[in-house]
């Protein structure tokens, strides 16, 4: 399994220190790429939920948890390039300006999310449905932790 | 590392045999979810390419290859639900109708892609740049293998 939580957490807070490979990415592409990552994770959280509520398929939960883990650890923070606080990828970005200034806050929620995603994959592999349910709740909290601070609430 | 190539290949050809968890997914969501998966993989193939062409960062290539691997093995085939041969997710689907009928052909390109993605992650972990370059070429061929048969060529 992956051991990139530290790396990824650094990636998520290294908004300014984007590497050469990412510096060449166009703002609209960077926004679309991060939206794609979140959307694909949304599919996978949805199906873990459906498995917990319906017929439990261990293999599917493992596939879903592994996808979430790998995306969480992919260093998506690099996609928050300067100039991507506004703009359109697949749709208008919902990022709050605070994400680009609150380095410490971003690092904190990023780390919590990475840890929860790594643990989710670990627990999914056991097939212990009760443990999966518990960890899934924690994963959801870690998503929420970032959304509340750094994502525009479009329900308002 | 993951060992789901067989499972995922089955998933990719099991267009008709969608599980209960996916059967509840709305067509427009299924299309958006698969577009998200491909888009996120596109980011990751792009940055492997950039690393090969510019300054090579072993950790970033590992992150990228692991993300591609986990998405490849996530069972995305389940998102090709009946009724999703046409329709809009983030944009109009580019799938050809053949994907829903050519079970054998889909299984073949799916298997080739999963194997290439698994090998890509394995090679990335070694940090051997020449080997990464070679395997990256093979991964690209496996993407192309599916695109040529089952994706509408929007360059035409």
C-alpha cells in the first residue's frame, strides 16, 4: 500500500512551491484536473456508501478505497496554482481565496484527509464491514473539514 | 501494490452485469464520473511525460503512476451503464456504440490497459528513468488501443 501521506500533505500545502512539471499547466486545465479528482473520489465515496447500505461487496469497496487513497496521495495541492483562485475547468471553481493564503490551515486539513484516506484503504482491505462504516464516517469528516474552510457552499 | 487487474478487466467488460451499487447511478452522473476518471488520469500521464522531458522527480512520478493504477483498477467499466451510450456528463460522451456490444473487444483493451497501468506503477517505484520511459510508451499504446476502437475521434 502507499506511504505517501507525508509527501501528499506537503504537496497539498505547497501551493506556492509548484514544481516545474505543474508550472507549465494552464490555469483552466489545473482547475479541471482538480475537479476531476474530486468528482472521481465522489463516485468512490458514493459506492462505498451504497455498499454499506445495500449488499456489501468487499472487492468493490477495496477498489473504491484504493482509488480515493491514490488520488488523495497524488499531490493534488500542486493544482492550486497562483491564478486559479477564480476560473473555470469543467465548471467555475468553488475554491475560497483563503486556500491560497492559509498555508497552515490547508496543511492541517490536507494531512487529516490523507491520513483518513490511507486508513480507509487499510480498513477496506480487511473486509470488516463495521470497521469500514466507522472509518468511512471519519473519511467524510475529513472531507467536510476542508469543504467548510476552503470550498464555497453552493447550497447557500 | 494492487492485484486487481483481473477483477478490473472483468469490471470493464461487465457492461451489462452492473452491480446493485452502480445500478442506482443516474446516467448523467455515470458519464461525468467516467470523464472525471479519464481526466484525472490525463493529468497524471501529462506529468509523467513532463518529468521525463524535464527534471525527473521520482516521487512525483510514483504519485502519478499510483493514481493511474488505482483508477485503472477501480472497475470503471461499471460506469458504462445501459443508456449511457449517449448523453452529457461534464460534456457529451465520446463513447462509440461498439463499446456496449463488443464485449470481447472491450475485455481485450481493458485487460491490456490494466496490465500496462500495473506495470507502470511497478516501474515508477524503481525510479529507473529509462524503464519508466519505455513503460510509459506502452501505457500510451494501451490507452490508444481503446481510444481507436471505442472513442469518437474529435480531431476529425
